[in-house]
């Protein structure tokens, strides 16, 4: 009798372990598609924003980033419309909450930064004072996004996804914070006007690179893994 109870307990544990593994695989596929689509949309927006800024000779094109979450959500809903919907599992729920949390922090910080920089630009006449006190929000957004990718990797028990998020976000965040793009333009003898207007397009270059290595490529690899 005791042996039957032990066997039943062991079998129950095996079934639970198998269900968790299946849930993780299903969540990995779905997360892969979400990361892949998010990467494509983000890369597309990173091309559109600098074009708008350069055509209008302004930095207001960055406000288009507010539309990105809605574009991604619409794209995912459109793609998932004709697919069979699996019930939401614990692993998928954790991944979803991770990215919702990133979205709240990212959009909140981006909004406050835009408001502060706008107030500063209208209250300070010295350009150097504006540069000294403005909020450079790009590095923080990259680090938050990299943390979301890394946490997703931990939830899915995917070490390479964890390192993708960490390395891609840290390298691009440090490059953005240190003004590597501006230094490269200056070293290459770019006109001062181009260097001055680099804020209208260089952050988008960083976003494009991160979306490629931190979203699109990991998403493609998650979609293809068995």
C-alpha cells in the first residue's frame, strides 16, 4: 500500500514536471513571436522617426515612439487572430507581466523626461546649460528593456537569452550615455550642424541596433528552437 502511494506521488510529480516543461516550451514559442514582431516594429519606427525629424528639422518626431506599443499590440493581435489560442499558463503569465512592467516603467520615464526637457528648453537660454541638465533617457530605456529580456530568459530557463539581454543593453546604453555616436561623427569630420542635430537621429540608430540584437534575433531563435 505504501509503495503504491509512493509510486502515485512520484508519477504525480512527473506529470507536474512534464506540464511545466510543456508550458515553458509553449511560452517560449509565443514569446519568440512577440519578440520577433516587436523587433521588426521597433526597427521600422527607428527608421521613420529620424526621417520625420530631418524633414521637419525638429526633434518632435520622437513623440512617435508613444505609438509604438499600440502598433506592436495591433500587429500581434492581427497575427494571432487566425491562430488557435492556447490557455494562458503560469509561465506565459509571468512573461506577460514582465513586459507589462517594462512598458509602464519605460513609457513613464520617457514621458517625464520629455516633459522635463521641454520645460528646460523654454526656461534656459544657454545651450550648454540645457545640455548639462537635460535628461538623456535613451540609456535608461535600453537598460530597462535589457532587464526585461534577461528576466524573460530566466523565466524560460534560456541562458543565452539572459546574456543577449544583458550584453546588448549594457553595450548600447554605455555607448549612448558616453556619446560615442557624436564622437564618431566629430572624428570623421562631420559638419558641426550635423553633430548638433545628431540627437534627432543617433538615438534611433542605437534603438535599431538593440532591436536587432536584443529583440529580433532572440525572437527568431526562440521561434526556431525545438
